[in-house]
């Protein structure tokens, strides 16, 4: 399987290759909503209840083939997730932990080929962090246990095999290849207040 990824303007291109554990989840957390607002892309990223459709898989399966210079990085707080995006057009790419040994990425749907999303990654979509969903009635949490188990499957398989060392997002020393912008508490608070 090879699933293409690209930013909205087409400057950053890549693909996901190989087979492996994947998981789909819609995350309604306030941090994912804040990330979409930071990029000015809420309408393109968030669903009617503020959810972000995410495909989770092992980082070594992700390959950037063009426009690596456009890859940028945001942290909503000093210890927050690493949130990768294309700076050329503010398209979100995905979220990772800061520890490269937990070689996992949650790719945001807006960089994926929507016509192949279900075919390549399945129709079962978990719903998490629904307490932060917007509007009424709020969606109900579902599929959390399976999602957590697949996360551990992805993380453990790349750690045990040593494949985590082949992530294109981290240097051999374990640092992100891009220096992140880190928001202040005030900046994050302002984003979370936006409607």
C-alpha cells in the first residue's frame, strides 16, 4: 500500500508505505481544536462538533519526498505534543510525542487522500475526548480501548524492531528536525477562547 499525502498548495508531498497497524480516531480535545485555530484552518480540519479525523500509524511509514523545507512544528505548551504542519499553506500534517522511541504519528485527514481514507485505513473510527466537543448533542466516546491497544502495538513494534530509528522527523540524536514554536499560556488561552 502507498497512500499519498500532500499539503493544500502541493508544495509538500510524500506518502505512507508498507503495511502495519493503523487506527482511525476523531479527537475532540481542546488542544486539537486550538491547533486548527492556530493554523486558521478550523473549517477545513474540524467537523461540526470540533473533532479532527486522525489516522495513527508508525512514523517510519511516513516519507516526505518534496518540500521538507516547508515542514514546521508547533507545541501548544512546553511539554505538549509535537504538532507538524506545512508552513507554506498551514496544512496540518500530524502529531507525535517528543520521544522518538515512541515512534507514532497521528496524521490529520486534511493532508491525506480522502477518496482512499476508508479503503486504506478502515471504516472503524474511534471517538475520543468527547467532553470537549462543541454543540449539542455531544458525540459519545467509542472505540477507546481498541484505539489504545493499537497505539501500544504501533509503539512496541517499532521499539522492539529498532525501526523507530528510521523516522524522518527526528535526528539520530533524537531531536525533532525542526525547532518548534512554543506557545505561551496566554497565546494558548486566546486560541481556546476563539469560537
